[in-house]
C-alpha cells in the first residue's frame, strides 16, 4: 500500500525541522523522516541571528528559544587568543553591543544550541500536524511529472514503506544522499580542516565570562581550536583540529590526550574535566550546482556546506526552509503557478554564496591565517548578510534602476522590493504568516483592492513607518509571507484593484 503525502522532508536537523514546521503551519500535509534516533545531542550550530528569530517569532517559538538560552540577552564576546588566559591576538567583539540593528528589527537575537532548538522545532511541527519518524531512511527515489515516489526503510525493523509525495525537500546534510542520487554536483573546497568536538564539564573559574556567550578561537602553539561555553552550567565545547595528512585520526585523541589539551587551552594544569561526548567532522565549503531537480529541493547543508566561523550555516538552513515552505504551500493551494518554485534557487543560492565566502574570510582571520581566499568574492558585512540581504527573482518586482548591490545598510533600510520589510514595532506582528499590504497614511483606497485579492491590509499612519518603507501618503508596500517586500507603490495609483491584481499575478507566476 502506498502512503500519500503532499511534501516529504528527508532529514530532521535545523533545516528539515524548520521546513516541516513552516509547511505544517501553512496547512500542508508533511511527513518528515530522519535516519538517526532523535534530534541532535550536540550544541553545535548555536546562535540564532535576528532574521532567524524573526522567522521563529512568526512561527510562535521565539520566546521558548530565548528561554532555553538566557545568555542571549547578556552579550557575546569573541576572542582570538593563544589560550583562554594567554595572549589576545584579536578582540573581535567585546559584548555584542557593537551590533546596532535597531533600524531593521525590534527582536533580539538568540544563542541557543542546536541540541535545545531542534526539540522545540519538533514539538511545534508535530503540534501543527507534521508527522515525524526517526530511525527511518530513504532507500529509493524516483520522480515523474505528477509527483515523487520514495521508499522508506525503518532501520531497526527493516520494514519498508512506499510514499507518494507531490514534492520532496532534501535536508539530509552535507553528504546528502539525495543530492548525489539526483546527480547534482558541488563546487568549492573540501577538507579545509578536520575537527574533533569535545563536550566536557568542569569548573573553569574566571577563565570564561559567566552569563554571556564567550567564544574563543585558539591559535595555541600546539593546536588550533574553537572553545565556547554552553547553556548548561560548567559545560563547554572544545573543538581542536586534527591532521590526517600527518597520519592523525580521531582514534589518536585518547581521553588522556584530550584532557591534556583542555588543560593547555584553559591554562589550568590541574583541571580534571569530565568528558561527556566526542565526535568528529570535516570543515568544508561547498555549494550545490543546483538547488532544485524537478520536484525535489535542497535545503540547509544539502544545498551548501560552510565553515562555522560566523555562525551562519544553521541560520541559513532555517532561511532556506522559510523560503521553500511558503512557495510550496502557495503552489499546493493553487494560489501560484509552478514557476514560482524556480525562484527558490534564484533567491537562496546567492545568499549561500555570500555566506560561504564570508565564512572563509572569517576562517582566515580567526583560525587559519594561511588560508588562500584569493579566488573568493569579497567578504560582506555580516550584519548586512543577516538583515540586509537582497532577493532577485520573478517573485519580486524590482524597481529600476538596479544598483547591482547584493546587500543594503542595516542601519538605513530602504523598504525596496527584494529586501526585508523593516521590522518595526508597528509591523512585526502583522507580517510573516500571509501576504500583507501595508499602506501609508491616506492609504484607505487600497483596502477594497486587498480584500478583493484575499490579502490583509493595514494602514499605518506613522512617519517612521513611511520613511523606512519609502512611501509617501497613499503609497503601499506588498509583503510576502516570508517578510520580504515583493513590490511597492511609493505613491497612490489610479486603479488599486487592477494594479494589485497585476502585481500578484506576476509575483505568483499565475
């Protein structure tokens, strides 16, 4: 017997669970499968930038994410040093107050680890109607003009299930079996470094600032490593490099050797750390050649793998999920044409390129000074990537002339189509769930047009709103379900209903 579902999501990491949550909340019948026994037990991919928290706010989970990581409100310190008490090479951030995003958003960032965020995503996805099955792997996948047929196997019982889906979202990680099965190649750099992840408990005294996120990049004479505190008191993550080219493997790092390295990193020669977990991974920087193959879409690490320097990988995975979810929902409801789905790659691939290249520039500065970055695009201001990024696709009616810029100044948002709708106190709770028309003062003529198109309309008589959104009296801004500006009329138009109908037909590929 074949099981029927609208969207099959393969992978239950940050990308897969975010996609599942956003799809389920949009009323899509979604099944998610994950080969592992549960969500991540490692706190890697920690931190939620302001854009991610905006998406989580609209999904109704931002307060929970903040509550599991109170450090977020206390600050962020990033230090490049020889050891925790050693010579400071660069002080990249002192307390996080260097970030001024007040013009772009009113929401705080988060600092929760992947290990506590994924259970929140899972619980809310299931509450919204998503079905999630662990210890279940995809073994076969074929597609035709009408859908995708997948064979799933339970890893414990061997029981197989055939699923017929309208679409598949591949969120199965950097070594994505689905991506390989589809013949989608990647470009970039492999094996930039090989890392161990060591989670340990110990009392480090004043070596690490309490109550804040204290992140170190250690360039010790004997090793290179990352070091950070966690949400669990007296629990830390130590992530040293190892070198296969020198004959090293994870097996060479015995508990005794790791303890010695932790003592050297912390400058506490008598420390007795209790090792809780160890693992290993390869740091790479690779971008998929395509993000779509027919009815299958790549999200998260399946679409791009980026070094952790900058903390943008997991956040980008959530952004991928938000983009593809609203588009799949619109097509499945018959509100949009199939061509809307082509805009997923058009919008998300340039973001992935910026994230990868900027993370590599960060890696050179923070950990590997000898890294060759000569062939990369220029590093982009990280705040601009997070909140000032730009989409160019048929789902946006851009204004001419196009200045060619990839991002805009976060401290001076313009409200132009293709950019985030500035998250003001007056707008943040109006966005993120459906199409919304935001009108400046004297914009009541837009209300009947919006009602006729089946979208919400709000008139905001506020000078700050009008300035940030670039509207004069009687103007309007059309905002997509993902909070991106699709189009705007800076000034009143003669026939609002006809104009809005034309715009929606265009951006929804109808």
